[in-house]
């Protein structure tokens, strides 16, 4: 299958490119290095440098024999989107090309404006390109479990049957997110759902939880092909960040009561979820939604797990409760469904002690590069 | 109260400005004449010319003694938004500044892109301006009943209590619109609801049905202060358009089965709904939602009513069923709640024969200006 990956330079984009090409697909990636630029502007470097796309594609071809085509440009520009569609003619598109950080979207007005326009602009151009070049193209869009927020009722997989005053109908599950970033993903879903209904597009919307890890089946022995490993407050996901904090001797920063519970997954599972979705398309005129995570943890759970694993390596880890810079429920009901991807054949990689030890040992190799000053800045969301 | 009206040149914007200033409020209007520009580009003129804002403000002051301050500029530009907030310092804002046509939003990619960026860009800048200049400001946002679509269950007023697997929670009523225009209003609601929760903004979101009429209590004897009266497929609302078609001897164009049912209201009621909302603000940290219409009709009902009223004036009106250029249910359940504004004191002006006769006689005075070629173009939505 010819698969185009938008946002192919990112934490998930490049690992997905290698994974799909290893599985026999013809892969192209497109990116404008927005995330790199924002990380530079905010002075929050990743744990180690990562080569740019042309270099990664060259390295990957040299070790695997598979070619990945690279497009560089801003997909908010219609000309860039059309060039990519004309030259590569994708049968499926994986859409990661969004400003991916919730804290960044709450940083200030300019950051918020960039998040809104970038995220919706790319999604909209993708929809329009599908319409113009190939209405059969399967769009696999990365959404987020954060679209649902933390409701008092069970979270279903995208849809809910509502019985109301003696009548029934089926709706998109109600959405209410905790950051502007997450809200742009809700708005993406609104757009995709509308155009699925009106133009019979074919879309899979993956409601993903926070991802952790850096090793995939494709990169384990290839240092230069590892993804970005961010541990700063803006771009670092919580578990990756806690692992760095444990190695650096920086107390694990639990926001508020620490009962915030979310669905997590290993980066290996992200790749398999995306590939399984691509290899089992929903069919025209369908918006299929999967909840993409494998287990739920509270922040306190994660802190305890990291602390324990680090202890077995002789690291003495402190857990510190700090004032929550976000506005969110710190203790809440959370019971999200997640059977769709298991039904497609997903074999989860759970968060075992071995996995945590592997991450800790990996980060220890880069210990000298850790910049403690970027771990917590206290960006206030309110 | 100092009230700023964004989109103050429009069909509802200018009548609202006069109405609020007559009721003792200090009013400013802002507009960039986008709607005029689009109508020119698409060559769909209104029934009669309407003066620009400076001239309307001069005329209104000369007859009423009330000053309305005029700002001209594109509110998507942050500098324009900040100038308006700095110079006028509003206590409340009525936000009409959106590309208002569903067919226009489905015309082509460029029109769709403009609709998306304009509508969300202005809403977003307004939210950011409220945050920066006056977080207490009451935002009265014009939404649309079209956000709800035509579900199989009763439509509540913005919110719904859902009982699911033995637990309960309250959510935004599920939304699924029939055009990109309507979808941008859903996305506006997503944005406003997020920032109400995170920044305690104060918002009233008015889910308005299609409006008809041209006379208000402020303009009845003042020809130059009447609003735009559009009757073309793009910018004309259905009842205004049918009245013109009846006068022009152009068959009333019913799309498909004509069972499409919506909630309608007289322009006089729009003004009262907006004023009542402004004079009874919801309080900080609240998103209040009203369903703003007074009665429901199917398209067949409207065609029959116009035909009958026109018959009593000696006009022989044909009703013609044509292939539906839209994608929508042509027969459906429709039972929307609408008590919130009645509880605030709204006294509805229903669609009586007298009202229809008044509209027909008004349009007859402009009969020679009617351009039959713009009534139906058959813009396909699919």
C-alpha cells in the first residue's frame, strides 16, 4: 500500500515510517520541522539530537534496503499538500501533522493561535486533497483520549447510544477536553465527521493516550534512528519525563493530588495500532473510532512504578507533590472502553518492570545531557 | 451598557445596533464588509442597496439622536480586535462576524477555506481579547439550530443529561451539522466551552433558526436603514427567498420531499432575544445556551403559507419540487425545546398571514429589481 505520513519527523511519525516500510508498504513522509522549531524557540532540547528526514531516510535505506520518500514543506499551504498528493498518490494517509503539546497550546496567545491554525489548517487541507485527488483514500487521523475528558460515565469507543424521553439515537460520544491542543482534536473530529457524511470519505480516528518508550522493532540497535526523547514540561509525555527525572535525581513532580488517570501505551503498540488500522480499512463513508491505549494509570501509579524500578537500580527517587498548574480533576471516575484494536489483533506491550528498567538504563547513558532547568517551568493554564 | 457588535453591517448586525441603542445602550459596531464582498464576487446582489456603516450611523443619529460608533476592519487581525477593545472597552459583545451562508461554505475549496478561517479566527481572537482586556465581558455568540442537525431524539436547550450503564453526567447536547458553515458554529461552541471552563469567561450561545422579515421597531419608516434583503440561493434565507419568488412569478423551489423542518423566527424576535440575553447575563464561568426560534415549519409548510398569502393578493404561485442539491434528511423527527428565552420575557411575533402580506407588499415595491437568474443555481453539496 502507498502510505503517506504527515508529520513524519515526529516522535511517532518516523518510527511509523520505518515500521510500515518494514511491513512491505511503500512509504512517504512529509514534515516542515515545526516541532523542532518550537522546541528551539522555547529552548527545550530533546535528550539527544535526531537527524533530519533526508538523513534518517538514507540511514534507514542503508540498513533495511527500503526507500522512504521525503517531502519538506508546510501542509497548511495548499500547494504543498497538492504536490505531495500529485507526486506520491497515496492510498492511505496517516495524519500526525499537528502541534502536539497541550502545555504549548496554553503558553500564550501566539502559541494558542499557532496551534489552532496549524492543526485545523492541515486537517482541512487533507480533507480537501482527499476530495480532489482520491476520495477513496483512507485517512488515519491521530486523535486523543483527551477529547473525552474525564466524564462521570463510562467512555465508549467514539460513539454512544442515547435513550432520551422514550426515543433513541446514536451520536459521537460527548467531548470536553482539558487544553486547547485537545480541543483542536475535537474540532478535527467535527470536520472529519462532517465530510465523511457529506462526501463519503473513509476515516479512522485514533483516540490515543500518552505514549512512552523509544525502542521499536525497527530501531533497537540503531541509535541514529531513535525518535525524539523529550522530557521537558512542554513536549515530554509524563512517563518519559519521570524516567529522566529519576535518573537526574530530580524529584518526580506530581501535579496536585495525582489521581489524574489516563490510558497509556508503549510506542511499539502505537505502531501496531496504526498499521492494523491501515491494513483493515473501515470502508467508504465511515468514520471509525478506536480508543488507542492498553492500560490506565494515575499519575501517582506512574510515580510509584518509576520510583520502585529506579530503586532497584540503586537510584534514590523522591516524589514531590506540587501545585497543579493545569485546571483538571485530580480525583475522578475513569472507565474507558478499548476493545476495537484488540479485536483487530493488537498484542499489547504492558508497562512491566523490565520495560521501565530498559528505559531507565537507556536514559542513564544520556545522563550528562539532561538539563534539569527545562523539566518544570510551571506554565499556568488559567 | 457598552455593547460592541461584531459583524455590525449584516442582516442582523445593523438592526441589532439600532435596537440596542434605542433601548439605552451605548453601541459600537465593527465590520470589514466581507459579506458585501462575497455577494459581489458571486454576483448575487440584495434586493435593494444598503448604505455602508458610517452613513447608516449618520442617518440613525439624525432620526434618533443616538450615536453608534463605527470600526472598520478585519477582526481576524489581532491588531484590529485590540484596537476595538482598547477604544470602546465593551461590557458585552454580540458576535455576528461570521461568513453566514451554508451554501457558500459548500461552493468550492476556496469558499470553504475562507469560511473555516474567518469564522474560527474571529471567535478565537474575541476569546483572547476577552481574556486580555476584560475577562468579565459577556460574549453573546450567534450559533445556529443547525448545530444539532436532525436527531431522532428531542433536542434540548444546549445540554443533555445522559444516563449510561447506571451512572449519569451532563454534557453539551451532541452536535452534527449539515454544512461546513454549521460545522464551524459547532467548532465555535467547542472553543467557547473550553475557555469558559478554563478561564471562567461568560458566554451566551444562541442557537438560532432561520430568520425572516425586514421590519423592526426601529426601521419601519426609514427605508435607508432597512437590512440587506437577500433572495439568492447563497445568502437568502428560505422564507425571504420564497416571498421574492412569489412576487417574481418564479415557482417556489422545494428541495426534495420538502419535509425538512426547522425552527424559524421573525427578525424582531432576534433583536429581542439578543437584548434579553444581554440584559440578563449568565454570570462568570457559565456557558448559557438558548434555542432561539419561535415556531417550527417544514419547507412544504412555508411554501403553502407563502402561496396562500400571495393568492390573496392575486398572485398565482406555483410550487415546484426539484432535486435536492444538499445532502439532508427530507422527512425526519424534529422536536426542539425552546423555553429559555420565553422565560426571560420574549413575546414572540408569529408568522401570521398579516406578516406574510406585509412582506409580499414590501417586496412588490422592489419587483423591478428582482434578478430571477440568481434565485437558484443548484450549488451541489456533495
